[in-house]
C-alpha cells in the first residue's frame, strides 16, 4: 500500500499536477460476509510547490478507491512538487517529482 | 512521540467502542468519519444552504454508470483569491466528500473522483475572498446500466 503516482506538467506558466494514490478507501460501512470491513481511508493530503504549501485537503470516506486528484499551480518547468498523505490509521506516504 | 500518539488514539478508539456498545451512537457515526470531519461536514451543509450561485464551472456527469467512481471537476481559475473548494453529495451518508484548502500559488482548479451511493444532487462549493458560492448538479447513479 502507499504507491503514489505524481505527474506534474508545466504549460503556459501553470503546472498541472496529476496524482494517483493507491489506497483501498474503505468507508467502514461496507460489509463482507456479514462482517464490517474496517474503515481505512485517507484523511488528509498536502501538496507543496518548491517547499511552499499550496493545497491542504481534508478527504472524506466518500472519495473513490485509489483516489485521483488534479490541481493547478502557477509555476514553471523544473519546479519541485511534493505530495504527502495521511490515512485514518495514521499511515503516511509521500512522493516528490520535478515538473516536466 | 509516535508511540504516545498511538496510545492516545488507541485509547480514544476503545472509548468510542464502549460508547457504541452502550448504544449511544449510531453505527454511521462511529464508523463513517472522525468527529472533526463530521462537524465540518455539517458546517458545510449548513453554509451551503445559504450560499449564492457561483460563477465557476462545475463539471460532473449527468448519469454515472458506476457510483463508485464519479469524476468531477471544479474550474474556478477565473475567480481570484480562491481559498477552498469542496464537494458535497447531499444523499451520501457522509455528505462532504472532500474539502481542498488552496493557498499560495494554487489556482482554483480541482478534479477528483468520488463515490456515490445513489442518485443525488452534488454541490460544488467554492470560497473566494471569504464568500462561499455553489453550483449544484443532479447526478443519476444507474447500477446495472438501466437508467431510471
């Protein structure tokens, strides 16, 4: 668990950041063979651009499995984008990529 | 430090479990979300009622064939000073799907995919310069491919 694909791409002064996080995103409401599948979802993601925070998102359990996000940030080619996430079990993950 | 946090959260969750056993909380409250997020969700619901109509673009499918993956996009890049973009699914058990706080160089644009239990209006809330505005759209969820 915890694989992140992070693809920032600069175009006309704006970096489009595409992020795909591998995560089960269980709501805790779904049942499997009569037993409730324990909740396991991302609660918070942080995106920074050259060390400055640009997006601080609170994520609920109703975001899809293997969540996909796209953000736009003003910037240029070569800028560093970092993404961090935290789930409700306290697990964290991060990825860093240079903008293309 | 980490161990302390872990212990704390373990204690907190066991406390919740005992309360649930006592029948004070409904299951959805226990399992759906943390208290903080629930409060936020309620707040978003309350403020969405009074929000005016926004002048941003909200893209969501009219008919979603698969409720587990509903793509939606908010494009408020023409608005200045966008601080928050939220997605609110009225008929979900946890209505607030996600709330994105934008700052610094971020442009008012967010695209993501959310889960929907059933057909429901979806509201996109954008806070720009301290004023919240919304655009709402009905998304039909058809399971089995037969629209209804």
